[in-house]
C-alpha cells in the first residue's frame, strides 16, 4: 500500500551511544543513507522483526522493547540506559512520541528523518476479494488503503497494534492482533473468530 523514498543526508554518528530503530524499513533506509556507517553503534529495536533486520545487516542489538510500542520502548530505554545519548532514525511522519518521551525523562536524543512514505495508487480492479481478512501493520497503511478503496462489510480488518487500530474510520472496527509479529497476525486472522 505504500512506497518508501530515502532522504539523502550525511549523518555524524560520533556523538551518540546508540541508535533507536522502529521498523525494518528504518534499518534498510539507515543502511542505505549511511552506507553502513550506522553499524558502529549498538541499536535499540522496537520489536523482534526490527531486531532481526538489524542483525541481518550486520548491526548489534543491545535492547528490544518488551512490547512493540513506542511509549514502552521510550520508558524502558530511559530506565535501562539513563546516560545514553540516542539517535532516533525515523520516517518523516511518526505516530509515537519516542523522542518527546525520552526528552521528558531527561534522556538526550536527536532525530534523523531518513525516509518518507507515500501511498501507492491501485485500480479498483485490485480491490480485495469478498470475505478477505486484511492485516494492517501501520496507521499509514490504513490511510493509504482508504485512499484507494471503499470499505466492504464482508472484509475483516486486523490491526497490528493499538495505534494502527485507532487510524481506522469509525465505521470499521478492526480486531487487534495479540502480537506485533506479522506471522502471528496472519495466524490470528486465519484461526480466530471475529468479535
């Protein structure tokens, strides 16, 4: 539903103790923008999928949030790494307030906007089949979906996370996956009974 555009820049990593990464795409984009220089710093990941991408690309993970939510990550980083100075590599538009929450906890954090997202346009013929279970992984996916298609009451919406669920229009009530893992969300969509 979305495509990504890098925001080229030069990043000086020397003044930081660690990186904050909140998506696989963030890791991919940081790797491309910095030509791999980011790997000199350890990284905190919002969830397992992000951590796996960090390690896959040769980075070191020093922390994974206990729950894959921005407020949880910020709180846990403030508690566990009180003297760290962080660089939060992020998309242009974010829904969580990680940097704000860290600053309010007295933690130094700078932000590097390394990519932006935009909606892909689909023809009406690409509309999902009747009765489909649709998994939405981010608020931006919800936004882009509704820019392309009008809602069909036969569909089931599954949101990964509360922020994603809150992005839906009032007339759609998504089920919330018990896990932020896409594989687990697929199992949930397949094997659970809609409310």
